[in-house]
C-alpha cells in the first residue's frame, strides 16, 4: 500500500487517469490534490514531510458528516467549553430556558453555540461561531430567580449549519465532526503533558480526574481538549483552540501556549529584572529575592502605574522596601563572589508573569504582569509590603484587566 512518500507517483497516476477521461490538469495541480488526500494543506508542506521522513505528523482530516440534525440550542456568551468535561451552566434567557425544558422533555441532547458578542440577546446565525458542541443533559435545577442551573457533559464538536430564534426556544441545525482517525503522537503528548504539569504547579491548578492521559486510548485531540479547558486565556483565544479540527495541530498549539520561554518581554521589564539583580549585587547578597524585585518594580513605569491605581504612595513603599532589604536581608551578604543568584520564587514569578500576560492578551510581558504574578507567593515579605500600602491582588488584577501597564509590541 502506498503512503505519503509515494506522493509524486500518485500525482502522476492521477494525471494519467484523468487524461484518459479527457480531463487535463497540470503537474502542480495534481500534486496539490494528492497533498489534500493526505490531509496536508499544500504540496510544500507535504514535500517537507517527505524530505524529513516524518510521517507521524500526517493526520487524516476530520470528517464533517453530511447529515444535518436539529436540536435545542444553548447559546453561551462568556465561556468556551471543550469536549470531555462536565460543566455547570447558569441560564436565564427565556428561549434558552425553553430549549432546555424541551430537551429534557424529549430526552434529547442539546447544542452549545458560542456567541461572538456578549451583548446580543437574540442571536442569529451571523452572531455565532461556526464550531459548536453537543452536550448531554445530566441535571436541571430551577433557581428561585427563575433562571436554571444545568449540568451538562460536553460531547463532540459540531458544525453549525443554521440557527433559529423565531420560535419560543432556540434551535440549531448541526453536522457532527469526527476526529476518531487522529494520528498517534506520543512524543508530542509527553511534551504537552510535562509543560502543563509545570503550568498547573505555577497556577495552583488541580489536576483533572484521569490525569495523566496516558495508556492505550491516548489521543492527541483529547489531551489537547483536556488541557485547553484548564488553561486561562481570553475567550477569543479559547475559541481559536476549539475551532482547530486537526487534533495534532491543536495539541501543538496548546503546547506552544504552555511554553513560557517564547513570550516576548518588554525592554522596560528586562531593565527592571537587571535592576533587581543589581540591587542584590550592590549589597553583595547571595540571592536576588522578591524584595529586590519589588524594589526594582517601584521604578518600572508599567508596575508603578498599577500601584498608583491602587492609591499606593510609591515614595513610602520604596522607603519601607529599602529598609527591609538593608536590614532583614543582611544575612544574605557574602564575600565568596557567588552573589545575586535569583531565588526559586524569583524564577516562579517570571514564569507566572509570562502566563499572566498571555491570559489577559498582553502582547509583551510587562512590569504590571510581574507585579500581579508576585501575589501568589504569599509567604514573601514583598507581598506583605504591597498589602500594607493598599496594593492587593484584587485591585491589581482589576487594573491589569483594564489595560493599566499594557505595552504594545
């Protein structure tokens, strides 16, 4: 049986077969057609795979089934679920409540559709994302205010074909999408799992049931969905992951998101980190701590903007922090020449800052992200010094979410 390495021979055979039927295509066109047969976007990509001999990255394309099914629909405005999870959702729109009641009465599953804009109350097809999800209803609980709490089990992706809000309940017409033929990618799965475990440790995320996702049934798409459901990202970025139908490509994107070393750092933050090391080096301290970092952040325009938004006096904070560094950290002084090595907490804050920038959609890691990343280090005197001057995690997070301290790439 031929595989992707026989692509050129297959292209020639295709041209010859079509010629006998009085259909003429160019050689390049035949190569493009064969590439698509292997689920590859174009001949250049397939050619690169042939040269590398790497067939593991060739994934059969997902199957979008032609059958169209009509189901009660549940529009979501501020949440992107992923297949395999169980979610509790709260709904209040009358047409959504009616759709859920209809589904329970008919013992039907529902279709979760994702709105492009939060403010739209009566969405049309144009207001919805192209990819949605099937969901099985587990439990429906009426709430005192007339809304519903519904627990659902998220199933497979679907293509949204039509959507109706003309009746008393939302309904959607969908086609199922099958990913069952995904290529095996054990090395990619291992890298993604390892990076997620580091991410989860930094963000204090509890591992999902059934972790790690190894064994005979491992599937790159399911691993990607399991991780994507737990990674904090802007909604638009979450949907981008949901809409990637190639399971291997989706896991590659998830793995890239978890790689904190690839996030660009603003030049101002680079100078701030160097200044923190200098604060430790000038005092001949063995380690550069979070208190050295805080002292440097006070002079970082991005971080300072967040502190000022919390109504902190930077002058008083600087005085207190300098006093702490000079007195309470005096025991770190050494004469052996091995000085100013960042502590583990210092490195954790840098990693957490990269994730914080990604989560709020900042193009660059800034001092504001670094300041916010400092608060989970609850045993650090730096966090206490900030709190004493009115800079709390809640206030700082609100400022960052509002764009305070953001720098353009």
